[in-house]
């Protein structure tokens, strides 16, 4: 192909005659004359170690699809993994909207030309605000672990204190992200993460231990509802009360799809809520469907210290006609570089559009029903699994969609059980044995509205067979 | 009879039919109420599965499992709307969004708004990509891991680096990853007490300053001289035994290639510090210059810019972090490795920084980048760079012929992939500045241009980036739109200052809400309480 000009359908001006005419207009004989700006010693003169191109779209499609076809999807197998990324039904209308070329291809266009994007963003914030019961929802960023860490930093700036209390049942993965954001403790401005215990019987937080650990140096108390281990936390209001008694903020990490049936963090008195919007209409994309949100009360101090973009609605020159603008722009890194609050960047905009459509089609009744179905079907799965000899469902019976299944009584490891389940076309839950050795050979199983009775029974009979 | 504003807009725009390249464009204007104001109690947008009777019989009601005080008391105030009405609402919003696919987005410089091939969308929407769980057994994700691993190899070749992570969920996130990697490096060496300063330049992206701050460093920002980049001596003066490293761009937003870049790196290395280059915009140098060859220890790419993944209303995005063998041990976990012919997620990396993101990353962007690199091949990537650079210089030629436009710095030097222009002269002459022109240009169906990150070092800036996607006709049209707006400014400044005139809404005037706690409303419920409640 070296002797033929490279005219690619994505590069119109690679047509030799066009290229030549453009060069001619610039008085140049070759683009090399422009590249003379790069000193010769810095020029790469080798050949990139990249395969020869697959030029025809049909051939490229076949090649890449061929690679993807080596994967086994959670549509082909039954999937009972959750642990931070959950398989809920994605309404087709959600995909229809987010696959619109205008939305897929938009970026940081202007207030007018990309108005629809900004209006959708405001509606997303508004509807999520209703779910979490807060008047302020900031523009989401990477994922739950990231926004939890940012909430800690925000609490540190608001309170001037540098310690955050986190339940030791927190997701180890989220904890790693938090730690990265909180800096090594030897650094002058680090935020110190300290743990309070969880009740090994119920899975809820240990409020006595929280009381013991709380003092006036604590910036914030963080808890999750449901917990990483699936338990619905009954002590939310008490955690808030304890935190406030010491002048600390109460930060709730929540899974928003639970909020049709569970009390929202705003109503529990939390100061800040954070969590992941992935359950609200995102495919899992091997975790790429995640996107983290932060919400809080309409308090100017909180708004000033929020690291993420805030969008306000406002009337245009025509009364009753609305526009959306970025509020307090000097606060972010785009406004003030290293003098801003943390940083913002391109993260997960399309997912907020998906979540807006999702919340709009679900409505209050949809959220109530999906919550009730998750609770009922996950308990049905727990009941069937718990009836299998040697298999034990652990912790409190109050869970939403995830629960801990122990395999110690079967004499098999989680890894062994799950390898065998693959033979039954089933992905077992997240193996907890390394992260939570106190739970023995246990796994976190997730059952949402996605699977019905028949699939749950298929899981139970497969587990029974492979543990026998 | 006096001419109405609408007539005037039509008259001024009617240039295409007269043999010009400008369009008589009208954005859709639907006068669409917020979805929170729509619907009727009882309407449903979707029905969800309900627990089967046998299930309920076996386990009872959901409410039985919710601890006291933890049930939701009042239902969330969400729309109650049928599905078609919801779809129609958001399709109207999509139509009031120009996006790149419609908007000839030469405008958003620093963003590399290139064509994102539609075939790639089909690839990532299929269940073999979209419906994978991140914790499913890695044996069942070998295809995805192969794509990620191979993409990493290609990016290594393009950058000259030795190792990669595709975990960061965006360009700024990859830049943050670098700040954490450098932090870990000096922590491991026991030098974190001594070294706490990161150096950047004012024309580098704001995240090159903000993310090292988040990592705990003091940030030193070096200013350009008349060449558009810091003089080597000025850069040297910022480096000391306290220096962690630098995080800088080249070319910066100005499009000027800094020919001394390797000298900066030498200065840093001599001081025991590290050097990172932000290559969010690598379009102009693909196959022509590599970060490693200039001595850098690390760099990054935005797969949603240079490598064709779409921008998606600001994400999901993918940052590719690249580094040397020396820094590889600090990469976030898991690292994608190849053992024999099997791909593996390696978590056993005791010196890792930990994580910057949950799970694996936004690998939709990796699948697209893989497909794009494979359809370009080594020669094609160089062609991308060449045409981007040619397009930019062609557009520059057109823009610099327009009265009121100037191009600060580095007189006599050509720019690579983009240019930061100034409309200072136009502002002085007419009172029309860059913001007003930006709001006027959209009336011609062209996306509004990127002005500059803050602070505006260049007065009244704008920054187009005509990457390889755009044809000569597109470039001519874009320049003609700028010329038209500027001609209008000289003839009738008020008309331009009142822009836009053909958009889905009228001019936003009441911008006090952006700063005033009494007026801002970040959700509809806040607006109802604070504003509507008082009316």
C-alpha cells in the first residue's frame, strides 16, 4: 500500500489533489515544511509498531467483533455479581436517547448550541435531587469511590478538620480510591481515614464503636446504605445525630435505585450524599457504566466547597423561557486551576442523560416496584441457597438486593464453587474471602429485578449440584 | 417599513443561495417545558417486573425486610409520563443540541472533535461489550482484555513508553494518575518530605495544575515569553531540590511546538525530578514526535480526542496513562498482562498507587480506539497528523486575512494542530469581543468555538482545531462564518452583541443566578421553593 496514496473515508483532505492545492495556497511544497517546527533531534523517524490497516469497514467489523465474541456476556450467562456495578434492566428508550448522534458527539459546546444537553443535565440533577431528597446535585464525575473521596475532601474544607470515620465494612475497591484522594498521611494536607467497626451479626455499623471513635477532630462520618455487604443500614438517623453532636458532617453513600423504598439520605438528615448512578439505566460495560454523584443541602458554604460543576436554571430575556448556566465557575479547576476545589474533567456526561431518561420513565411507581422486586427476589434467592446443605446466608435478613453467602459448610472454596458454576452458565457473586476473611469462604450475591423465579431456581439447583 | 429582527437575520444569512458558503440556519426551538412540569398522575413510562406470587408466598412482602424507620415515607416527586412522551421530550432536547456530528466542530479547539465512526458504536452496544460484569471471571473476558492489551502496545509505540494503564476515566483523570504515580515514586524513595513542588505552564490544561494540588503538591506555574513558551532559563529558575516534576503540554493550546522541550526534561532529571507531558491532544504529532524521545518519564492520551472515541456530552471518557519501566510498578491495579496466550488482570503489585477508579475503566473507549488505530495503521496515523497540521495552517491562512484577528506569539513560526487567536483588535474597534462572536457564529449552524481556559492570557481568545475530519469546504465555511460575524460587528455591533438570533432560546441575560445564593437553583425543587414560590 506504500505506493498508493492513503485516502481514508475519515480524512477528506487526504485526496492528493486537494492536499496539493491546499499546500499550494500556503506556498508550501510539503507538510514537512511545517513539521520543521519540531527540531530534527526530536523527530521520530522510525515506523510505528502497529499492524497494517484493515481498511474496509466490513473487514474491520468482522475482526473486532471476532475479538469481542471471545467474551461471555451476562446476557448469555446468568450473572449474580454486583458489588458496585449491578445488572438492572435498561429500558430500550434509554438507549434510544443516549445513542442519538447529537448527544453522543456533543462536548463542551455553548449555552445555546448545546442547550438540550444542559437542559437534560438540569433535569437529571432535579430528578436525582428528588430521589436523594436534596436541593443540590452536582454534575457527576467518575464513580462512587471517587465521589466519596471528594466528599471527604469537601468536608475537610468545610469543617477545617482532617479526620474521616469510615465503617470497616466499606468496599475495599472504593477505599483504595478514597485513600488515593486523601493523600499519604505524612503529607501536610492529608485527610486521615479512620475506621469504625461493623456488627458481624447484622452487617450494620457498630454505633457504640462509632461513639467511641467520634470526637471534635472528626470532619465527617461516612456510612453506606445499603452497606457494601448488602445490609440495609438501620442506624442512619443515629449516625447523623452522633456526627452532628461533634460538629462533624454526615456523609451517606447510597445506591439510588433503592430510594423508591428506602428512606433517602436527605430525610435522614445527612449533610452530603454520594453514590453511583450506574443502576439508573446504564449497561455495566465491565464497570464502564459507573458514574459518581454528590448531592447536598442548598447551603452556600457547601456550594462553595463542592468540587464539581453546579448548574443553575435561569430565565432568559424572555420570561418563562429557561436556560441553564454554570454557577460559581471560579470554584472549579477550569475557573482557577490549582486554586480551585479539587479538579473537574470529562467524565461521564452521557450517563447523566441515560439516568434522566431512566428516572423519567420509571416515575415514583417504577422506583417503588423495582425496589420491592429486588427485595423479594433477592430474599427468595437467599432462601433457596440457604436451604442447600452446607450453604449459609449470613448477616441480617434486612438486605435490598445483595447478601452474603457462605460456603464453609460445603468444604469448598468460593473459587471452586464459582469455577464449577461457569459450567452451568452462571457467574457466581463477588468472592469476599480475601477482603473479608472473617466471613470465611463467602461471596456477595446480587439478585435484582432482572432475573425471575425460574432463573433464581436455576441458580439454586446449580449451587446445590456443585456443592454436593 | 422598518425591518424586523427576524427579517434582518434572514437577510444577513441568505448568502448560500447567493453563491456563498453560509447557511440560512435556524435551530429547532420547541419551547419544551421541563419534564418535571409534565405528565399526569397515574401515567407510566415503563412497567417493571413484579415478584411472582410464589416468591411472595415464600418470602413475604418486601416491607417486612426494611428496618423500622428506613422505609421511604413520601414517594419521590418524579414525572409520571408515558413512554412516548418521555422519548419525544428528550428527542426534542437532542435536536436542540448541535453536537459534533451536526455542528462542523472545528470550533472546539483543544478537544480534537474528530469523527467517531458509527461502526464502533455498534461494536460497543452489543451485549459482548455492554453487558459484561467487571467481576466476572477473567477467562470469560479474554476478548476484551486482548483488545485492551493490544491497544496498550500500540500506544506504547506511539509514545515510546514501556507501560500503560487504561483505568483513568478521562484525560484529567490520567493526569491525576500521574500526580499520584510521581507522589508514590518519591514516597518510595523517602523524598516526599523534601519534594513538594510541581511545575506546569500557564498554557497547559488546568488539570496539569489542579491534579498535583489534589495530590498534595504546591504548584508552580511558569509563564511564556514572546515565543509562547517559557524561556529555558525561566524554567530552570523554577526547578530546585524541592521539585517533584513537571506536568506540561507540547504543543500547548497555542499550537506552538516548544523546541526546547528536551532541555526542560534534562533540567528536571538533573535535579532528580520527573517529567510528564500531557498529550490530550496528540493529533498533530502522531508518528512524528514521541514523548519518550524527548526524555519524558510519562505521558497520557485522551482516547476520546486523538483516538476517535466520541465525547458523549463530556464522557464517558478514557485516559491512557503511559510511563517508563521505572514507574510501571506504581501503576494502578489491576494491570492488564499477557501470560502465554492468556490475558490476565494483575492485582499483585505491592508498590502500586492503588486505584484512581473502580473496576477496570471505561473500556468502551478502548474498543473504539482499537478499531480506529487498526483502520489507520502506521501510515494512516501519520496521515492523520499531517492532514490535521495542514488543515490548521490552511484555516490559519484564511483567518489571519480577516480584520480584527491576530495570532499572538512566535511570529514567523507555524502552528501544528491548533492556534489560539485574539480578537483584541475587534473588541477595541467595535466593542464586540470573543464571547459575543461566539454567540453569533452558532446562528450559522456551526458549533460555538472554544475560547480559552482561564485565565485568559491571550485577550479575547478563540481556539479552533480543524483536525483531519474536516474537508476544505468545511474549513472555508468555518472561516466565512467568522468573517461574517466580524463584518457584522464592524457594520452593526449592537446586532452581534444581541446574539444569538436563531437559537432555541433567546439571549441569557439574568446571569446573576450563577453567583447569587438567593437566585441560584440547582434543581427544579429548589427553583420552585426559591423563585416560583415567591412569584
